[in-house]
C-alpha cells in the first residue's frame, strides 16, 4: 500500500503534466483543472490502497477516462456530434517529405533555425505545445503517454485500451506530423 | 540487402525516439512554469485527494479492527452467520405476523363457538312461538 507521502509525492510529480495533457485535449484551462481534480479524487478514493508502483498507470488510465467523460458530457450538453474517429492526419501524403532526413536534422536540443536570435525560447516552447495540441487525439495521447509519461509500449496500450501495434503506429505518425510541422515553422534541433 | 533494410528501420526508429524525447523535454520544461492560480488549484485538488485517501484508509483500518475482533471470537473463518444475522429480524417479523394471525383466527372461532353453544343450549323463548314468521317457517316443507 502506498503511504500518504508516496501518494502526495506522486500527485505532485504528475499534476502539472496531467493538467497540460488535459489542456491539449479539451483546450480549456478550467475544464482541464476539473478533469485533473476528478482524476486525483478517483485515484485516492478507489486506489489509495494500491502499491506506489501501480499508481502511474492507474492515474493515466483514470485521466484518459475522465477526459473522455468530459467530452461525453459536452456532447450531451451541446447536442453536437463530434467526430472522434477522425484520427487520421489531414496531411497524409508524405511522398515529398523525407522524414528520416528531417528527423536526423532534428537531433539535438530544440532551437530556432535561421532566426535563432530573434525567437525566444518561450515562443519555441509555445509553438511546440500548439503543434502537440493540434495532433489527432489518439496520436497525441499515445505520444504523450509513451514519450512524456515514459510508459513502455505495453503500458501505453493498456492505458489507451488498444493493441501495442496501434500504439507504435500512433506514435510514429505523431512524430512524423510534429517533425513536419516544426520544420515548416523553422524550428529544428 | 536484408541487413541494409534492418539498419534503415533501426535508424529511423532511433531518430524518431530521439526527436520524440526532445519534444517531451520541451513539454516538461513548459509544464514546469504554470500560472500561479493554476498551481494553487492543483495544490488544492491534491490536498483534497489526500484527505479522501486518509479517510479511506481510516475506514479500512476500522474494518481491520472489526476483523481482528471477529478472529478473537472465532468467527473469522466463515461469514455465513453474518448473513444469517441480517435476515434474522425479517424471519422474526414474518413469524410474529403468522402467530398473530393464527391467534386472531382462534379467538374468532372461540367466540363464535361460545355464541352457538349458548344459543343451542338455551330454551326456546316463548315469544318465538308467537312470531308469525316462525310459524310459517315451521309449516313450510323442509325442501323449499
């Protein structure tokens, strides 16, 4: 069983990232805060007796469910049918884009290309965040869980409720879309 | 040729991974600087959650104490008696209602029997013979 300190430390370590993830998904700061609070409370209510090692995966799963619940409530409230299945990137044709070359070019710490002096670090971060937020929902979720939350492929698949192959596909597409978008904006590594 | 392809795939995956981790590092850097009001609300949510977890643990401990009491009393191995104890009041209620119904039936039968006994055992009053209706009743054939 996780001690109170372990639970507190865990929540402290994930709360900001969780909020950002929720913001990317719902694009509303207050709603994202509600989602994170709801997630923390659900974790504490139902899984406080679990070992500390199990908390990260449980938390990510609950956060994903809470975000989906928010979308469902919004859908009912607004009576607007939103197409969640449109996870395919609009820019599907990448024949004229050598991803390997771009990825190799985007190797080190991120910086602006030619206008490095004029573009501040904060602006670069903002641009990256905006591009991450623009990713299709499933790609973004897979990318963030896999690389930001540092879950392995199996854990990401368990958290998203899909196969490991789907996780790899989503992650790869997300990386390619981000690389292309950042390259187009003159941000490289 | 095969090795060449494998090398290309591995190189691609390594490049993807490196790029993704760079982006993740930027996101971490960005997430470190949230607005003070957001940080405050997150702190409040965390404390509220910890309070809930504390209460949940206390509840579990309370159950633990109960369980140890049962163990001392020797009931911990089976919980059937708990279920039995929970339905016992219902059984007692139904049994009580059946007994009351039976007692009322017996009382009514007893009262009716006493009335019948008094009527049959007593002499016919003289006024009965002077009642025209009774005379007609006596004259009438029994099968009518």
